[in-house]
């Protein structure tokens, strides 16, 4: 197990990351975009494993290896060498975009330390909705005090504080990791697809992306396709990734339109994730890995859509899916995926090693 990198040590690592980024690959002339819109960032998603474009996405910064969505995890992913940092976003009560998966503060991940202000009536914060907490309140939480259940190899980033999206952009900027990409999920609360919270979060995330100067290497993904539709209106240059949890989530065979899919009925498209995504003008599909079939990949590629399944954690599953022809993999274990890629003779993403 690697030596744990504390939140305090992360800053030192950021400064120590060395070397300019190098181009990962040349564009694949055989891949076709799904839209005529000028989506420059789509160049980072290819449909040919052999040309060095296979997309190694570090899920939540690699939560199987480090405390999830911590700045230290993202820094360690840069040091390891990944194509893409995959991350989740929520909006605080005071309108700040934070990088965190859960829409409530979970006791198995975070613990209270002290109120943000003396006598804060909202304290303690564990168990509260992120949307009801200010950034200052969230910053008091210790979200690096315990190893996450189910991830026995995870290095705990002691004292980790939840980061803002702009902090992750700055981390990559400071590392001069010019070819590292971002796959940013707008994480709308359960049961609130298409609502006001989605609109506020999507607008805030798009604003942060545009302000960061990272738009040309950022994709936006969501399980709320309403968020993708709004992103397309606000920033048509941003490539969009349609997330799916499988046929039941898509509501295949069920009457009526789905709120998850921005109000469309998947059966209008024969129950096909790829056809529905292409019809909405999206640029890639990201299905739950167990739902991936050879037919899905063939259909998606015929429509110009790369397939990047989530969350693939065993070498056997990685190998099986790569044999089927997926274009990338989202994984909690980026080190494992690098090993599989190396064994297959693939070009590996640039590793940003710290200076000695």
C-alpha cells in the first residue's frame, strides 16, 4: 500500500509535480462526431484502442486507492498517470460548486469537527443536505478520518476537506498537466431530476468550466439528461456524456416519458441508449458496465458515440470490456487499469512524477 498523502501534504505535491504535458495521441481519423457543432473537446474521446487514445478515467480520483474526491487523490492520479479525472459536483447553499458525490453528508465518510461560527444552530452538519449547508460549514467537515467500507486498499487522506471544483482545475493547472481531461458529473439529488436544483447546479458548473479555461478538455456527464440539455444551450462547445444505469433506469418497456431522460420516452428509440443519446445530440454514452453488450457498442460506434462504461474494478472485467471494444473505462482502481493497458501494449497516459 502506498504511503498515505495527507491533505496538508497535497499542496507540497502539487508544487512538486514535474514536466510539461505531452500529446497523448493523434486524432483517430476513423471516428466521427455525432453532431456538426464545433465541440473541440471531443478530440479527447476516440474509438480506437490501438492508437493510444484509450481513456483511463480515475473515478472520484480513484476511490479504491485514495480517499474519494480528495485533492490528494486527484494529485495522486496525476502522479500515476491517467487520461481523465472523473468527479461529481454539488451546489452549496451559498452557490459554490463542490466536488463530492453524495447529496447528504454521510457519517461513514465525514465527521463533524466544530461549528463554522460560534453557536451555529445548524451544527452538527453530518446528515444534512449539501444544498442546505454553506461552503464554510462544509469546510469544517473531516472527510478523511476512516477507510471507506468495501475498499480495503484505500489510503486514507487524513483530515481531508471537501474541495471546490475550481481547486481541482487549479491543481491540474499547477501541475502543468496540459493533456489531462475532466469528466464532470452534475449530481442532481434523487427524485429531483429536471428541477430548480438541476438548473442552478448546471449553470454554476458551466460558469466554473468556462472561467477555468479548461472547456476544451472537459466533458459534462449526468444521470439527469435535463442537465445535459441545459448545458447544450448554455455552452454548445462542451461535449456531453449520457449516463445510464441500465434498462430499468432507462424505463425500457414502461409507458410514458422518463424524468431521468429529460422527458423523452426511451421506447421511442427502441429502448436503445445509443439511439436516444444520438437523437439528443450527445457525444458519448457511459453505461453501467454490466449492461454493456457487443450490440450496444456496435450501435453506438455506428452513430459516432464512444462507449465508456462505469465503474469497472477487476482486471477480468476490464479485459472483457476492452475485448468488446469499449473506448475507455471509468474505474476506482486506475493502477489496475494501467497494468491491463500495459499488458495489452497500449500507450499509457503521461505520469507527472514529483521532483526529487
